[in-house]
C-alpha cells in the first residue's frame, strides 16, 4: 500500500547488472555469501553464548555486533538474488519502506556499537584496575540501550524523510535494495530538504562514532607506547587489532552518503553498498575468530564437547 501522496504501489529493483551471462553465476555467488554470513555470525553468537569464559563486556558487544550483522544481511541479501533469476525484481511500497527502515536501523546501530567496543578496549588497556567496575553489567546494558536508541532514531529520520516524498510514474530503483539516495532520485518533488536531512543524519550517525573511536584509539596508542615490555605492547595491539580492521570497513558507508551524486554516480555507489552490506558481514566472523585466541579456544572446547557427547 502506498502513502497518501504517492500513486506508486510497488518498486522494481534494477539489481547489479543486466548482462544475461552473469545472472546465474552471480545468483549462486551471493547465495553462498549469504549462507556463509549466516553460519559465521550465528556460529559466533552460539560460541559466545555457550562458553562462560566469553561472558565479558568485550564479547557481550561482539555478540550484539554479530546479531546486528546477521539481521541487516538478512534484511538485504535474500531479496537481492531475485534480480538475477526473474525479469522484474518487484518489491511493494510498504516492503520497500520496511526494508529501508530496518537497513538504516541495523547500520546505524552497528556504527554506535563499534564505538562502544572502542570504549571497552580503552578502559581495558588504559584503566585496567577499574575495568570491572567501569564496565559493569549495568553500564554495558545502558551502552547497548543507547546503541539501539540511536539506531531507531536514525531509521525513523531516514524512512520518514523518504515517506514524505511523492512518487507517481518512475518506480525503477537503480539499486539492488531500497536505499535512500536511489529513492530520492525517483521523487517528483524537490529533494533539497531531504538531501540535507540525509547529510545531517549520516554526519551524526557515522561522524560521531568515527570521532569517538579515533579519540579512544589515540588514548589507547598513547598508553601502549608507555608500556615498557615488548610483550605487553604486543598483547595490547593484538587485543585491538580485530576491532581496528572492522572499524576501517564502515568508512565506505560515509563515503557513499556524504558525497553528492554528481561526484559519486549511483552505479558506483552500488559497488560501495555491495561492499558494506554483503562483503563486510561475511568477513567479520572470520576476522574475530581467526585473529582471536579466546574464540579459537572456545571453538575447540565446543567441538570437543560435541565429539565426547
């Protein structure tokens, strides 16, 4: 059902490519990507849940990060392969707005949970004597609540901005999902205010976490450099390495939304969107498992218990 100021009841998602020879291979490729993403993130969630020695603030946030990645990959990826095997990948207006809302909710939540994880590492390395008190269960819960509240507000702002627009004739979305910028292009009325809303909301939802993360890691780096032993410095760097790698990924989202369409055409924007919606959720479980000794130990213990049982 369309909004009252729009006659469009459905949208057609253009997908990634219209070349016939690539349709079937891409269908199976992205289907495999989704299966690996689901198995990896749900596997990490299960490992953290089953192993009591992983019930710490660091893994509490990692648990929620994996949950967010699983959810927003599920919001986007299952619909995407349909464009490879059907002539028209149609999504209803309400379905499009729902997909947009949950996509924005999970992406914004991820940005803020990464900043909460940076704060956790800052306290662990710079203030180890008060870590247990500072990162108490109550504090972790409040941080997580703030993460999801910011995600909800960001999603409401973006979705409300798009729902205020008028769509009459053009319903071909030049993307593989319902995203903000491709939908703005289809609007019949002026979008200057909506583009300003997008810029402000993205600047807050991505800018604030980036600044916060940089501040915490500058303090962490300063603290590490004051550690006298080489082994101590190496251990501190290993503690942060996985998180630093993951943080470096989500800057691509800011690049897509903070650049005007004249500088970054929608076709090129799809490549960046593909990276942070499909590839990044697939890589994160691998990064946190392969580079994390605690996770590898938990995996061996879990497999050993399954073998004995």
